C-alpha cells in the first residue's frame, strides 16, 4: 500500500515520524512536503497529496498540521477523498469502519506521538464494514 504524506510547518515533525513509522511497517510512502519547519500554508501540501489519493496513486494518506483541522478541510475538497481529523483511536476506528476514510489527519499540537502511533495503527488495521454504510459513503461524492 502506498501512503501519501503531507504537512505544514506545524506538523512537520510528526510527518517525518509518521514516514519512518509507516516504512517500518512495510508501507511505501510519497512525501508531498513540507520538508522543513519553515512557515508554509497547509492547503498547498494538503491539496497536492489529496490529489494523489483522489487519482489512486496513493491508496491512503496521513496529513498533519497543528490541529489536523485545516489540512483535513483542504483534503476533503477533493472528490473521492474522505479525510478524518482523528484525535482518538476510537475516531480513527469508526472513520474506517463507517466512513471508509482514506486520509488520516491529526494535529501535532494536540496529541502525543505515542497516541499518534496508536491512531495510525488502528486506522490502517481497520476495514470498512460496508453494508448500510456503503450507500452513505457513495452519497459523499454526489454532493
């Protein structure tokens, strides 16, 4: 599985940690930046990484900013992208089971790295339940 990575300056450290962590788990990654802690705008990186997911070049994504909010909003502007700003393990699990989320976002300023690892693990281990959720997820792209 190929994972798109994106961050702004406030999420740079966790993006780098996520890249190393995902590679240690056997995932391929594409790093869309940013590549330093120098101030940048999250939409610039969220959009290009979300395009990779929308086009199917990346199966999933991990996007990080200070809160996870802005970069998830940017990602969700793209048809076929279902980004969740998950700050708990339960949110990541439900986003996969019920919403078939394909982009995980979180805020470097809001959670510890230990918690981020747990959220990443659950997000990638959890399958979409389908069933009654399928019609709902299909409606997301018809807006």
